[in-house]
């Protein structure tokens, strides 16, 4: 009982610490630093929700870019003013009712999440009829279809021209608020009976069915929750970069998310968070290797693209030396830390 | 219609192969019935029909008077028919306790959002489930291993855990697919004792497949013998031991057809 209270207290302290750090950056940080932090939070949301399906359910789902795209377009189309829409849609006018609707940012984020969830629901029936590589291909195809539709539906998405001039509503509080919410909600779910059922399906679907678990119902649940957060993160992303186009949501996005959760550890929420943070921050931190370097005896000129080489090498090293990612399937939470400390105190 | 469990004229075909031919079975509540037969006789196919993994080509499955033919596996389990597997199928990367707790999931009352937001009602239910799972582990002498990874248990204990997990369903009918395969004589004796003990404590009907004849003869009140999908004999262990057709199926012999 004492321990539970201590954990609640420590969680509170962590939240306050995160709040203070964010406050400091929003006050004194440069735009560059704030941008990295925003990216980090969006990646965390995406990685944690993606990991719910790929890591915990053991389903190789390759279409999160579709849900991010749907979320981004939905929220962008909802927050733009009718005048802005008229300016953007120069080839074909936008369809009714989108041309007159304008809602606040909060509602547009919610709508982004719900629309992504709706699409996830619609495709779940064909998707969960198959497993393994086949499921990967079905979802990959869905991701491509959505991207192609974004390109083709000129009067809804403005086609390849994309949407420009969104109001930059996204700030540190929004991105980190959503990131923390997704982390808390998803890790709660995973440590509940529902999470156990999901893991049971991952470990042995036949046995899970024989123990009374309906795989479709549970995979659907995870898939929808994951799609909801991906959609919201898409909305945040759209209002962070303020310009979206179909090229932003290619398979490369899914691929990057896959790297994050594999490096962090498939089936570990903390792993997904670490993976996302490393990805967002590492890419920027490695910029120094592209600058000209003076090593005293030799001067290396800056080589553009060098950081991607180093980045790939680092990824290979992680996978070579930690085959199941940095965290594996274990979590880093207060329970684990306190247990370790206890052991140190009483060897 | 007050039948406890009934299989009526079950036939299963895989392509041209008739795996089970007109198999009928009647179980009374509280019985221990064995299903034996040489390899490939169709025993596991019968189990797969009962537990819903296969739908029969023809024939019906009745549970407490209701037709449950072709229902999905998880629904049949929820009605109270639990099974173990011939080759152990635990959830290897989950703890022993979690393995048992999965069996309670289907009767969970809380909705997923109650779990997601960690509402007190859910937490109460969760701690209730935990203590209930521990009682099943204690029953099978596994409580000291509750935090271990299920996959790291030795073979005998994995078998026990599978029984614990099936028992946590609170089944009326327990299907055991070769419960003592790979065990030495003293271990299989222990398992037989365990099954008798469990039957004393829970209202349990046991239907099992086993190749260990000593085990089957000791434990079962009634035995059915399958060969090439056909029922060749049925009766008490003593009757089965004398049956010429059974002897022929197991030992071979001159054809008497």
C-alpha cells in the first residue's frame, strides 16, 4: 500500500518535472529546440500507439501512415477558414460541406482521431481475416490507397498541391499533452486484463481462443485505439508544419515508425518512447558530423548526408548487440526502479 | 433433452480421407471417459470438433441439450468446455500467474475504457482475479512459481500449468489431450491422482486422450477405441482389454473380416 502511494507520488513528481522542462523551453528555448521537442512528442504518440498493435498484438501492421494522413487532412480541412480553402483549391473548388465548416483546433483533433478510427474499423474486416505476411501486405496496400486517394481527390484534399497556410496551433503543451495521455492510457490498457488477452493472442492465438478470448474483438480494439492516437498525432503534425501534401505520408513514415519501435523494443511502451526520442533527437544531434571537422593534422570537409550513414550504422549496432531492441519486452517504470533499489540496499 | 454432452454421428473428411466416421459419444456428468486408438486414428480430430476448432462435415454436437455444432472456439469455451493441447501451448513469454488470468478474461465485467482509465471498479476486479488465479495455482502446486516466465518452467510443470489454465475456465467438461505424454510412471501416477482430486473438488467431467494404457485403465470408467476413424469398441477398461478388435488394432493380426 505504501509502495502504491510512493509510485503515485513519484509519477506526480515526474509530471511536474516534465512540465517545468517544457515551460523552460517554451519560455527560453530557441525555435529550433522547440521544434525538436514537438517532433519528439508527436513521434512518441505515434510510436506508442503503433507499438500497441505491432509489439503487443504481434501483428505486422504496415499502414499507420494512412491513419496519420487521414488525421492530418481531417483536422487541416476542419480548421482552415472558408477563405483560406478558397485560396488553396485553385484547380477544383472544395466540396460542400467542407467549404463552409470551420471548427476550433481541439474539435478538429478529436475529429481527426475519430475519422482515423472509422477508417480503421472499415478496413479491419478484411485485415483481420489474414495473419502474418499477408496482413502486412493488406495494410501496406491500404496505406498506399490512402496516399493515392489524397493525390486523386482534387476536390477534397486538393490533390498533389496539398494544403498550405494552416494556422500553427500546435505547441509544446498540445503535443506533450497528447503524448503523455497516449502513454498513460495505452500502458494502463496493456497492464489490464485486456492487455493480457492481447499478449495471449500474440503468444499463441490457438491457445488464446481455447481460453475464451475472441481474437477479432481484441485485435480490433487495439487497432482502433492505435488508429485514434495516430489520427490525433496526424492533426498535430499538420498544424505543426502548417503545410501538408500526400508526399508527407508515404511508406517512409511507417518505415521510420517501425525503426523506432524495433530499436526501442517491440512490445515495450518505454522502449517505444525511447526509440521515438532517439529518432527525433538523434537525427538532429548528428548534424555535427556534416560540418567540416578540423582534427589538427587533417581537415575533413563537411559531407552532406553523412549523418544518415552514421545513423544507419548506429541502428545496425543496436540490433546487433541488443537483438530485441534497447528495452526488449521489459518496461522501465517506478515498480522496476524501486525493486532494483531495494535489491541494492539489501543484497 | 437432459443430456450432459452428446456427439451424434460426427463425420469429418479431409479431402478424400475420412478422419472420423459416424462417431457418437454420450457423456454423463462427473464421468471420466478415455479415447484411445493407434496413431492417426482421429482422436485429436474428435477433440477439435468438441472444442470447436473444426466443424464436422455432418453430425451434431450437443452441450446440455443445446446444439453447439460449428460455434466459434471462444464461445464454446465460455459455455464451459475447456481443453489442453497435445503439444503444450502455453503463453511462453507471460508469467505463470498471467497465463491463468487469461482464462478469466472472458468473464471480465469491466469495459476496456474502465481499464484504460484505471477506474477503481476495474482495479477491484483485477485484484479479485489475481487472488482467484492464485487459488488455482495453489491447487496445482505452482503458486511459488507465479512470477516465473511460463516458457522457462520444466516440462512437467508446464503440463500442470496447462491444466490450471483450463481449470480456471471453470469448465463442466475438461478435455485432456495426452495429459501424461512424456512423463515417467511416477509422474503419470501423480497426474492421475491429481485428476481424481480435482474431480472431488469441482463438478468436472473428464474426457481424455492418452497412449499410456496403464494410466487410461486406472483412471477412466469408460473407454472408447478409435481406429481409422471408426469406433471399434466401447466399454469398461476390463472389457476393452479383452476385445479382439482392439487387440487386432493395436497388435495387428489376421484379418477376420
